[in-house]
C-alpha cells in the first residue's frame, strides 16, 4: 500500500472550474499537508468515493456480467478474464479497487484527524462513516485486509492484515460512534460546513440514518452464519437506542458537487458508461462494450416488469419495441452481439451527465429493512417495507407506479403469491440494484444464492464453472508487503470465501 498526504487542486466547492479534467482530484504534496481546509477535504473525498465505487468501471467490469445484468459486446475482443473466471494477481479491476479505496481512505483519515484536532465533530463523524463504507467494500472483495495497521504512512510501511470478521465488528463500533455524534449535531451544523457536504448538505439527521443503514447492511451480511443471531440482535439494539433510524423514502445518499455536461465534469458513472459531452452521437467506449444480458432481459420480460424499458434500450430494428440480450460466456462473439443488435444501458440509469451519483439508495435501505424485519431483527411490517422498496426502485428509474406490478398474480412480485418471503425480497432487490450497485448483488448472491438460476459462463476457458467468491490480492501487495500477504495463505477465487459467505 502506498501512503500520501493531501492537497486539493480546487478552492471552490460549488463552482467546477480551474482544474480541467481532474477538477476534484486530490494531489500529493508532502510539504503542505496542513494547509487544507476540512471542508475542501470533505468535498473532494466524497466525490472520489462516488467515482471509485459506484461510478467506477472497476466495480462493474466483472460484477455486472457475473450477476446477470450486463454482458460484453462484439465490439471488443477482450474481457477474457471475466468470461473465463481465470484472473491473476495482476487483474486490473481488482488492483484498481484496492488502490482507489485505500487512497480514498487516506483522504477520510486525514479528515478525521483534522476534525479531531480542531474539534469539528461534523467532519469527524462523516470521516468515521465513510471510512466504514470503504473498508466494508474492501472486506467484501478481498476478505482479510490491512486495517488496524493501515494508513500509518512511514510508521507502518508494511501493514499487517486483520481478519475480515474482526474488521466488520470494529466497523460496527465506529458506526455507532458516528451515529451518536450525528445525533448531537442535528440542527447545529453551520451553513458554511453544510456547503462543503455534497451529499446531505449538512443534514446530520440524514447522515445518522446513513451510518445506521450501513451498519444494518454489514450486520445482514452475517445473517447466515450459525450462532450469529444474538450478536446481530445486540448490535441492532444499539441502532434502536441511538434513535436516528434508517434511510427512508427520499433520503438516499447521492453525491453531486455540480456535475455538468463538459469534459472532466460529468457524473462519473455517466462519463464511464454513457456519452461524451458531444451527446448521444458520441457514446463512450464502455457504452459500446457493455450490452444487455440475455438472462436479465428474459427476467424483466417474462414478468411483465415495466422497469425493462428504463434499464435497457430497444435495439435498432426500426420497431423500437424489441429488446435483446446476449448469452454470457463465448469469447468469439457473433455479429448479433455487436452493440447495434443488442440492448444497451437504459435512460433510467443513465439519466444525464449532471445526475447525482448514489452511494446508498432509499430502495436498497428499504430492502435491507424488509430482510431484517423478515428475520425478526427489527420491528415493522415486512410487506410494507418490501412494497415500498419496489416502488422506490420504480421511482428512481422514472417508471411510475409499481401498484399493478405488485398486484400481478406471480410469486416474483406479489407478496401474497410468494411462498418464500425472503426469496421474494432478495429477488426484487436483485431486480432493483441493476446498474445501481452491482457489487451489492454479487455480495447477496454469494451470501444467499438468490437468484438461484443466474447462468455461469460457458466459455471454454472457464475450467471451473462457478461464479468467483472473491478477488485475489493485487500484485503490488506481493511486491511490497510480501510477508503479510503471504501469511494469508494460498488464495483461490473459487474457494477462499469471505467470512460471511458460508454457501
């Protein structure tokens, strides 16, 4: 891992000029680490989180195909590692996830130290929350990671690894502390500090709900572990005690520093998978490389799901009503798998270059609450939480009312028709997270094997026909932190499971 001190290239928060392509990037300057205002650190760190997690192609390159949402078009003879599940420690997306998240963690660690030093509790609380957000993503991808010994610069050049479960348990404690700090800040955050907060504008109540909901996600990851119920219930009791609640309707966390349709200033997801500033006539490479999955198209079509037209485009057949997806696996794509012959990413996801980038949607929160209530961890109407989650998925995409869809006589959507309520909740969560947070669906699949019929690759090079359960550690760790990474043993993408994955 590398260490850096931070200095920002932008002195503006709401204006987006002055730094060209990397207008919100953080630059290394070891000579002037203390000259940065906490507000600027926060703005840039949140923007980087949006770009490195939900906005980054690193997170979608493998998960989108493995979990049945997208596939790879015939416009590029690549993605052999994703199609075959055969990748090495040099696999680009895994290295990108590791590096970008640890870089982002250094930003939040700096923010937390600055907040502590100046008694700016608002910044301390956000830093604790977002460090938990990044670390939890690292655990979900890699398992054991540098944690207690990380972010110490030259004091720990080769940080030891902590057990993934121990990291999770400490993150839960950090989120409790953050929620308590936010509770004391409700109505007290200054407008000047709120202006730097490009997610909640200084609303400490919403930040507290974000922290609690992130903790709920972390706890539910562990729900299939035998003997873990008492721990989970005890930790949820702490959430109940702080009184901040969970993310509700319209309270999702989305980052927007002022994205606009100009070079270097577009929403990071849109700039990666949508169009250049020139418009629809100039799609990005990724917009051409990623096409609809046959599995997903069939799911939405077979269940008369109105979200289909917002998640995918129709093909260019002149009719404007035909959707077509591609089978996952073959390396030699047929001409039919060229972008013009397959459905692409839809307008419900690619809303525009100025769209806010969601870090945690209200519908994911409601699905988490529905699952928790179904398991008896929290109180509340499971049905109401479930149906509200589906409706908010429709709302986010612009698909209108979900009432008719929820009333259809099918076990895929109708509460009364479903014999297994958990399967219903998780199937609909999978349907809702498409293109929003594919990593969450990959985690749910590893944890619960839902949906159970997601196709594995039929690529000839896929010697093991099984969706990988993790990424390998990046080669940089073997080069620069060899003793500690080698102590983790031989790592396999098929058998070295994250602690909460017991399937």
